[in-house]
C-alpha cells in the first residue's frame, strides 16, 4: 500500500488500485501546493474560471457579487478569475448587466469584492474584456456604439457587418485595457487577466478567420498577434513590474468550436512568443476538455504545450471534475461527476501549474474545499439550473 506519493514522481498505472485515502492524499499533495505568478503567491493550485453572470445592473457588482466570490475564496479557491468585465471603451460590451472595470461606482463595487476575497484567504484578478464583433442578433450595444473588429467581420461571415478598426480605435482600446489594469492594481486586485479567447475582440485579431487586415495587424501569426502584444505591453508598462499579467486564449471560438489558431506546435509558438516577450506572466489555455491531446504524437494538452513552448506559468481548464462540455450547459444540460486521476497525473508530470474550474464551482461554492480535503463522495453532478442564481 502506498502511504506517501512524492510530488513530481509519476507512479500511476492503470493496474494500480488506490484506496480513497490514498487518492485524497494525492489530490491534497498536488493541489494544495502554492503557485507563483510573477510577484504573486497563490495559496493553492485551484483557480475559479471566469464566468459571465450578468448580475451587475449598471455594470456595478453589488453585495450579492461580493458574497458570491468571497464564499468561494473562503472555501479554498486559491485564485479567482472574475467574470469578463468590460474595459472603458464604448464598443467594449453589449449588456448593462455585465460588470464594467471602469467608472467610480463600478470600481468601488469591485474593491469590495477584492477585499472580501482576501479576507477569505484567496487571491483575485479581473478578466478584462472587449467583445468586438460578437453581438447577439437584435441586441443593442451598451452604450450604443457600432460593432468593431479587425475587419468588421462576425464569425462565419464573408461580408462585414461592423466597422474595421482604425488606428485611433486600436490605440483607444489598448489604452482602455491599460487603464483598467492600472485600476485593478490601485483598488487591491492581485493581477489581471486579458481575455484573448473564444472569438472576442483580441482573439478576432489572432484568428485568420476574422482578421483579413492587410496592414501591420494582419497577415502571418506574428502580425495577427501584434494587437494582443501591444495590449500586453501597454498593461505591463502601466502596472508594477511584479504585478501578474495573465493572458487567456483558446483555439475554439464562439460559434466555431472547431476553429484553430494553430495546427502545429510551431504555429502555436509563433502566436505565443510575441505575447510572452511583451510581458505575459501566465497563460490560461482554454479548452473544453483538459484531457484531450492538442497535437499529434504527444499527450500534452493545450496548457501543456503552452508551458513547454513559452516556459511561462500555465493554467489548464475544461470539464474539471465533470463529464460533459460547458457549452451544453447553455442548453440546460447537466453533467455527471468525473474523477480527477487524469488531471492529477498531468499535474504530477508538471504539464501545467494551475487548474481552473468553471461549472463545478458554479454549482458548489465548496468544491475546492471538498477536493482539497479528499471528500470526493460529497461532489455532486452539475445541474444547469445553477446558471440562474448567484448562490
Ligand atoms: C456561465 C458561463 C460563463 C462563462 N463566461 C466566460 C467569460 O466571461 N470569460 C471566459 O473567458 N470564459 C467564460 N466561460 C468559459 C469558462 O471560463 C470555462 O472555460 C468553461 O466553462 C469550461 O470550464 P468548465 O468545464 O469547468 O465549466 C464561461 C462559462 C460558463 C459556463
């Protein structure tokens, strides 16, 4: 019987049966280790994935949002990445119920969130977001502003329905990201995450499907990464040198789940290297299933490749603790509990550094505490009804 499993040693085999006590020890040993992102020490390896909730009328996070996040921090989440929050540009968002990361009242609300999360022992970064061309049909932007993107194209369109961004637009949006990052540091957040994933503005530049520009911001992967790299550099310049800058990216896009930024590790490196040089401290590699290998001839997932190619801290995500993809949740589908063995095997091999958890933490504010304590029998299946509340 194995009483102690040294971290960093790969002892798993499909033929070894582990007792519940051994599984609990292994989970605690791997997930309870602190992690470092630039000047920040995260108390353990469990992060809360960013999840838009739309419970902030006027863009102001209220007391219910404060307790929603602080409850999870007090119950073991080491790093909270907030829901996407709009940066201060008229074209950044569409909904008046999505929180904003600019404006006096909005930032005062966020300061309370950060304070409460710290009181619970957690750390927190806002996810800074500009939706670009992703707009729901018929919805009006808030405040009313034209949809903008690299080429004014929505995903799947060949003809523009929005405006291609001018140099002035680019400069203004870059400035808005930097201002929100400065505000994050000023009001007590522990870092920032730039939303460069899922087909929103920054990703619209990264992906050839929506970026048809012929200027310096379009063309090969390095040119397509220029806008993102300029945002990272502007943020980096605005905040203290040890203030963590996280960049979230994905291959998949809203309404194009099979889309890919990179078909090979070499192509991925071309996209990520300029971002790493511009000052990214950690990459958050968004996938729907963390156990799926990203490229042929290797078991590494997207976060694993990201860490290998850039040497930066990597956060994985996608169906942690659950069987069934997150996008099904929006059609009301639940998901059953999935064991953590494969995740822990990958952590043991140092494939990535932190693990972000989405739906499982929506459903159960105490998920992290239960996992860190080895109370796996208390984990419940995911019920999509949790989308409707801020409990
Ligand atoms: C309700 C909901 C809202 C989401 N909003 C965001 C968001 O604002 N920003 C983002 O980068 N990802 C967002 N996502 C994706 C999650 O961060 C995460 O990557 C995804 O849910 C997969 O993790 P899971 O399988 O653990 O749920 C959202 C997911 C859900 C379920």
